[in-house]
C-alpha cells in the first residue's frame, strides 16, 4: 500500500523540498491549505504529517504554540507520525560547540524559548514525533534566507559578505539532502522511539571555508566583507523582524556544529551531496 504524507507549508523552503523528496520516494503527497482545510480532517488516513509551516519571526510567540497544538491534536486523531525541522536556537549562547541530542536546551532569548517550549510540547504529546535538527539552510532557489540574501547577494560583484566571525564554525544544511533525510526517517518510523531528536550534521564550515568553497565554485576571487548590523539595529525599534535578526546574530560568532552520530546510526547508507555540488545548485 502506498504510504501517504500530509505536508504543511508545502510552498515554503522546507516544505517544497520535502514534497519533492517524498514524491521521488513514491509516497502519495497531500498539501495542506491553511486557508481552506481543516487540519484534523486533512490528516485522516495520513501515515506522516510533515510540519514545514514556519511563521515569520515576529509572529512566533503567538502562532507557533497554536500551530503546535493543532498538529498534535490532528496527529492524535489520525495516529500519524509528526516530523518537524528543528534548529539550533534551543541551545542558546552558552551552549557547547558540539551540539547533540543530549545537549540541554538552555536558550534564554525570545526565539530560543519559543522553540524550546514547542519541542517540549511535542515531547509530552501522546504521538510519535521526529525532529530532524539542522543548521542554516542552503536552498536551490533564492528564498530570502541568510545564504542568498547576505552571503552571496553581491557575489556577482566579487564580494562575499559574512555576518560574523570568519573563523567561527557554523552549521549548514543543504535542503534537498535534509528532505531526503526526512523521508529516510519516515520510512524507519516503526523502529523509532515515540520522540526522536535527530541532529543532521550537514556542512560544518567557518566563514573562510565557505568563502573558499564559493571561490572554487564560481571561479572568481572574492573580497571578504563583514556585514554591518547597524541598519538592522536602527530599524529594530520600528520593525520587529529586524529586532529578531539582531537577536540571533550570536550564532555567527559562536562556533557550533551538529553531531550527526544518531542520524548515521539510523540511516548508515545516507549519501550527502558534496559541498561544491550543493553550492553550484544554490548559485
């Protein structure tokens, strides 16, 4: 029998890639339309619910708990497994460099607390939940993420812009790879615990590592330029989104990487896309 998955946020970055990956794997994919569909009704008969819906930062505090409760309620009725993309916000500025499934969630900043509370709700729910935790996204089309908006936005002029320390390790995830990883975990859900926190190692790169890789891919010498946060700080009192971008700026100065040992244990035959190939697709 063909397995069925309901994708929330199918037009977004993660949801679009998840849709393509599940379709390629032979699943029957259903898209949830939040403006017309009832989530509980849409989830009936689904083996898996992928929650790729991600409100804008300024709406997290109100909308993320509401969406979390709705997804849990729908999954209880349909007995579906819930899969969500996790991030590194939960760990906070004082976290160790190596981030694993056992690293405490000690974030004290607003966005970090929202994510921590969201995951705590999923952990306490009486449904199976798989969190695939990753770093910043690298996508195959420009979608306004840090990579295409800031790092490579001026690549055509030979400028590589970086929002933090060039020598600090930073976690990245190539979205097509992450989506394939989600499908692999979905196929193994019967072997997994009720709650699984699975870090996805992706690429661990310093700013200089990224600059050199982009030079190799683009065939040009790049001028390194440090991004100024002054415009964002000036807008922050009037534009809440800018306030949150400044709030999360510590991640570009704090060395960190995701320990993918648990994922490698669960999916030992997974073959990630080489860095240069991923960057070529992204550019």
